């Protein structure tokens, strides 16, 4: 599965902002999630997300507005961006991700961990990561927690196949 496409940098916040909002009102925790990017997978040995995401997926505007601090931030930073291109976003409410990936969410709902791989990376290597986070569009997610599948995806034949039959970006393989 491909990760979520937010189309709005206002959905992404620093860990300190997320922490402050969660401290201000415990309810806010239910719309704040670690935001895993390809850069985090490539550059963090622990694959820990460096940012957080606001996620109102499945909520009406009235429901989302109940989370005051995250909603106000999104309204101030995402809505103006979306309003500049109404044709592209006509079917997507401004407080929702452009591509929320419902099939991915259903597939990983009952799992604690999945395998993820940076879409663009010098090393085509999957990493085991927790599911309770938002996956960026720069991350491919395998909805499995199988160690056997991790072995296959980590093998030299898989790496060679991915490099040969995938595309490229600059000089890096692109996992397609």
C-alpha cells in the first residue's frame, strides 16, 4: 500500500507542538499520530518518526472542530492552501487528507506492526514499524507482520528485482 497523501503541510507538526496540544487537552491525543516518512526510514536507525500528523480521517467538520487546537491549526494552515486550488480538492473536505488510504487502514487495523520501505532509497530494505502512526506517501507499507515475508523482502533477489524493474529518482532506486 502507498501511504497517505495529505496535500497540506499544515497537517504536519513538530513533536513539541503535538505534546503541548496533548497536554492542553487529553482528547487531542486521538487525532495526533507519529508521521513516518521515507526520510525517517532512511536516516533514523530506529525508524522513529521525526514529526507528528493531525488526522481527522472519517470525521465531519463539526466532529473535527471538537479538537480545538489541532483544528484551528489545520484551518489556518491547510484551508488557505486548499482554497487556492478548489478544482483539485473539490471532492475532498479541507480538514481531510487528499488520499487517506482507507484500504491500508483496514488492512493494518488488527496488527501491531507492519513492514515499511522508503519509496526512494539507496537500500531497498523493509523495516518493521508500529501501525499506530500515519504513513507518508513516501512510504510503501506491506500489511504483514510475518517474519517470513520480512526475510523474502530483505533478500538479495528481491532487492535486485526491485532495482531492475522499479524506476529511479536521481541515482536512487524508486520502489514501484
